C-alpha cells in the first residue's frame, strides 16, 4: 500500500539514473575522485608508519527530484 513518491523516497549515490519509467530518484553527489585520493594517502601513511587521520569529511550535495516529497499528513 505504499506509494513512490508519497510514502517512500528513493535516493541514490553519485548520478545513478533510474531505469524504471516514472520512478524519480533523488541523488547524493559525492566527490569520488577526492575520496580516492584521500584513501590512497591514508593507505600510504599507514604503510609508512605515520599516524593516519581517523575522520575524513568530504563535502556532499543532495539533489532532490521535484516529485520526492512526502504526501500531506492526511494522506499518509
């Protein structure tokens, strides 16, 4: 009895496109090149006995589709 959109939103990472007709997918954009660079640097630091940073925070963006909205409260 759930409907997309309305009750459930579908979210993907990094420009994944929906192949289903009528399915609107919101996206979380991730900086994959920067993520790869940071991962390699962390690995090299560990291999060379340097203390690696435990936390790495990269900027992401969220792109909602125009139909990715919850139904009004009376229709939930």
